[in-house]
C-alpha cells in the first residue's frame, strides 16, 4: 500500500504554516515552524517568490492532501465522487474528507494526530457498529457507533486516554461518551465543520480546470 514518507515537519515548512501533523509536538517550541520558518531545501531561507492563481490553487490542494494524509489518486477520486453526487460539489467534497474513519477518530480526540488515528484503525483497535474495522478510509454514516475493542481497552494508551478527552471538545456532528469511550455520529458534517485553515473551493477549482 502506498504511503507518504516525506518528513512531516518539512511538509509544514513547504506550506508555510503549521499543519499539526505531529500532534502535541506542534504546540511546543520544538516545532519546525518555530525553529525554521522557511521552505525546505538549499534556497528555502530566501524570500518566497510570488505565485500565480494556479499556484495558489495547487498549494491549497497540496495542503489539503497533507492535512488529511491522503495521496493524489485517492484525493482526486474523492473530488470525482463529490462532483457526481447531488448538491454542492464543495459540500460533498468536505463531507467525504471529514467522514473518513481516521479523521473521525482524530476529531473525537482519540488521537493527537490523523497519523496516529490511522495507526489505531489499521491495527484493528476499533469497532464500528460492533464489527472490527481496520480501514482508515472507511466512511462513517449517521447513527454509527465507534468503540475500542475490549482487548484494546487494556492497552496503556486507552487507559491514559481519559485525561486527554477531559480537555477535548468534539465537533457538533460527533457525540462522545468520554466515560465509556463511545463515539456516535449524530449527523453528517457540513462545509463549516471541515478543516478551518483550508479553502476547499480552491481545491475544487484546481480539479475543475
């Protein structure tokens, strides 16, 4: 299975902003955007060149892929699927990105980053509607319930998770039982519920050329 092995901190530096790909580390002084706030490469510490309208769309598309941890082929397929669905293309696109299981786990506070959420899913620690699911790209639906497996609850990670959940606020479309570690999908997310530092309209415009 293909995966992105490009260093995460360099991905943030390339986009010129924090993408919070490393979870808690991104909030500390160890963050690469604090130490080296310029693009990676031999000429990265020089002033950034001006970019065209196409370049703005391209950078927004690349940023969205990096934030959600999706490679180009699958990301483009999401756009094509969204464009075939009824309704607004941008709303549909945002819904497909947000309803991925790894993103839901991250949004609910079970993981500090989408990469860690993807690991929890792919290692089979979670169940959707009482059935084991190890596919990070699985799309949840309204009414779905997501819980850790009974065996996973004995793991040190889940035993310490309660402290992190106490400080976490889930989006309105996700209901979280912090005591029993139960995630319930109350409704499908809207565009306003998507990643706030993204302009998905630019991504749709890029693919619609």
